[in-house]
């Protein structure tokens, strides 16, 4: 069978894989990036791109950032509307370093393709589409990736192949845990009414789906990305049918039924899994690294994973260069990659895990939203907490709720 040799093989061309390839392309390494699909392709997701994602695009490439800025198929969103289990809501605009910012809603069909097209600038990066990976094996001197297109050989492999990572499964790393995994559904609708004038994304924390939420993210022409996500252990324990639950809420809940009375789905319901970053995992080994969803780096509270996928790709690329510099691709050396990932992300992931737990208490959620609507100071604190992890940490501490209890403003 045909065998191809490269410096690095990347399995998966989503944001984590594409960014890893982009950074290694800049450094001049020969890179093969393999994906089971062709591009553009759909990816089941909420399609929300945070301020963090936009900021990272500028770090990666001014040309890439400019291409995204001028891309017409995105919707600017200037905040989030959060609905408590008691159906009260609070509006929280997006801020970054004291300035009002916007995130975006952009279909992954378009966003992922934008990243992939940017890779064409590097002659040393070759992309293989419709290239399903069958298994990965690590030998003493190299890693081998077996595909329907033949065998790819390199000193190191980066697994960027998502929740059901073949790289992770092949190398004995895949151990699903329902306590750290969410099930999600997405469906695009047209004819949805009554969006916020600044296109705030909407999160509904209904009692029956805690600790999870239903989302509505606005798209152009009164279309919307609508979905639901819930902790897998709770889905199993409560025997919840997510499809029926989603449809029931859209059709019958007082907050939603009028808005969806004339709305029509433009696709069938799509399901997907979200490996959450709510516990530390081993995300590297001898001659391989895991990035993005394959490394289980999704925020446990918000379900957002693109920002951490991009960041992990940047960290992985830097570490791969260190591997070549030191001629060391061993498990022991690759542990430095794990350490760097969690040094950058664990504080935020741990806070989000605590907030996810607090969502199990509807009365507490209702209380915070009520107080935020009564007090400008508390509302401002929530705005700042959304943008700053140091302030967000307060939301995970009992003292914050004690102060709220005695706040009379």
C-alpha cells in the first residue's frame, strides 16, 4: 500500500486541526492534514463565535482576520440574553478590556471552510479530503496513520478529529464518561420572530433540562440556529428524549410558542456529542497530541469549544516545534504539552464546572437573575464576569451569594 512521509500528520481539519496546520505551515514543516469529509461541509454546532475567537484570528494571521471581517455570511451579536428557570431574563452585553465588543454567529459550513482555504497559502501543507482514518499506530521511530488513501508516516501525529477521535481510540485514550459529556441537538429554522435589536444570543435554562440549556442564535433573514444541550448523565438518569423535549418547548413554552408559531425547520434534527473539559485528562502520549474536542476542552457551562480548539491548536504547534528542536517525541516530553494546555485553560474550565453544578439549583439561578435586574452594580458585575475569568471566579464562591442576599439596592 502506498506510503507518504511528512514531518507532521494532523487528523481532522476543523478549527483545532486547521490552526495547528496553519502555525506549522508558517514554520516550514511538511504537514499532511486528513479529513473524512470534503470542504465546505456542515458541522453540527451552535455556530456562535465568541469575542475570544475573533481576537485569536488576529493573532493567527492578519490576512485571515481580514478575510473573516469582510465575510458576508456572519451575524454580529453584541451580547447574551439569559433566561432563568423562572423565565426571568437578564441582558448581558459583550465587553472586552472595558470596551463593547461583538461576537458572531457564523455557520461552521462557512467558518471552517474559511480556515481551510487559508491553508492553501502554504505549499508545505497538503490536505487530503474524503480520507477516512482507519487506525493509528505508534512505532519506536514514527507514527503511522492508516487510511483509505494509504499509509501516512511522520514522527508525530496530532489528533484533531473531534468527540469520537480515531486517534484517541486507536491509542487507548478514549474513555467516555457521562458525567463529563453532554448530548446536543441542532436544527436550523426560518421565520423566527422577535430577535434582540443587537442580535443577542439567547440561552434558556429551563428546569427540565438543567444543568443544560436551550439556545436560539440569530442568523440573517429571520433564520436561527436552535438547539439543546444537556449533561449525558442526566439524560440517562431522567430518560429524556432530547428531540421531543426540544420540540415540546418550542411549541408549548410561553416564552417560545408565539415566536415559533410560523417558523419552519429547514433541515432535520442533527445530534452530536460534547466532551467537556470538566476534568483533567491525559491528552498526549508517545508521538501524538490531542487538540480541540478530541482533547475534551469544551466549556462545561456554556458548551463553547471553538475558542479552546483554536488555542489548543496554537499550543500544539508550538510544542511540535519544540519536539523537533529537541528531537524528542516521547510521552515524557509531550507531558509539557498537557501542562501548558491546563496552565492556560484549567482555571476557566474549573470555574465553569462549578457554575454547571450551581445550575442544578433553579432557585439560586432565579435569585441571581432577579438581583441583577434590581441592582445596576450586580448587573455590571455580571457583564465584567462574562469577560474576565478572575471576576467569574466569584460566581463560583459562596461569599458572592451571601453578599447578594444582603444587598438591598
